[in-house]
C-alpha cells in the first residue's frame, strides 16, 4: 500500500499495551498494517497510576526496533523523579526521541499522586535532565478538560505545559471542528506557535464511544447521538456512519490548516485505514 501522506504533515497512531499474548499478536499485525502509511510515530499509552509501565516499555522498544519512531506516554501520577529519570535513560538507549508527557489519572484508592503534580512539572523535569534530546508532546483539550474549574483556568494550565518546553500538542478527540478552530485561534492570540495536532477517534462501537466520551469530556453532538442511538444493534450501519462522519471531519480539519492527524486506533487497523483511504491529501 502506498502512502498518500504529505511529508510536511504530522500523522501518528496510538496504541495501548496488549494485556494478553493474543492481544500482542493482534497488535503486531495492526502495527505492520499502519506502518505502511509511513507515520511520524506510534504512541503507546501508560495505564492509570503507571499500571502498564513495563508493558508500555516493552511495546515501545519493539516498535522502535521495527524501524518506526515510538513515543511512549509518561504520566505524573505515582511517578518519582528517580523512576522517571531511569525510564528516560532506558528509552534513550533504545533510540527513542519522542515522549508524550501527561498528568495522568489517579486510580481509585491511590492516596499519593507522586512527586509531580501537573504535566508542566514533568515537562520541565524532562527538559532539565535531558536537554533537547526528546521531542515532547503534551495534551490539549479544545472542549475543556473535564476536571477544569473553567475554560480560562484550563487554558492557563495548558499554556504552562507549552511554556515548560513542549514541542507539539495532541488534542483530545472531538467531533466538533469549530471547537478545534476556536482553540487554535486562542493559542495564536496567546503566542503559542507549536503544531497542534487534532486527535481522531474512529467510530465503531456505540456504547464504548459514549462511555469514553463521558469520561474524557469529549462532546458528541446531539444529532450524532440520536443517529447512533437509532441504529440500535446494527453494527454495520454504525461503522458506515462513523466512517463517513469521521472522514468528513478529518478532511475539514486538513483543508483548514490542521498540521496532521493523530488517530486513537484502539489497537485496530481497519477503522483508521477506512478513514485514511477516504482522505484527499
């Protein structure tokens, strides 16, 4: 399969570490399929409270060895300066040069958040200890972080991460392009000039999408909710509708200046490929 990607654009795909041997076999297949699109990198998530730390590391090292850049997630929660530095040193030894630095989620029952309270502190630490070795990506929330007290406070916190030394931003997924464009305008007015790559979530599962969106604060427009609800258990119609809606969203974003796309693949290749093949680059 030939890639249609413009080399000037930033495209990436996100995986989560497999929990089983079967999952590992599936991810290897998915990784090989998406690698044909020549992405800038594959990111690998980091479970709440560092619960997948070793699996994240193993997955990142394997991807890196296969010739495509891997960008591991690093989380503040349950992390110390000592163990973060050890992880960074290990990644450097394996040629990893990209990091996604996040605050992360505090698991239920965990009392201590660790030595880093916020993502800007983690970014500052990485810069202090490793200089410019790592390209650091941080998260952005065009529709406001679900735990933010207000929109301006959320943006102020976001700007602190950028000012701490971030190179690029990956946004939470959204289905309202205007939220992204408004976020871009606000960033420009605040002097933020690093790439802000929109996060894209393909639609394949009605209940899963609603559950994720409620947790992360991503709005599903009413017309989309009602349409998806109307399909009931008709998975074929859900997938077809999702492909159409997400493809149009991606095309609108690219046509209006988005620097690329970051796909939340859920360790599946087919939904992402379906959208990708509909795009005109």
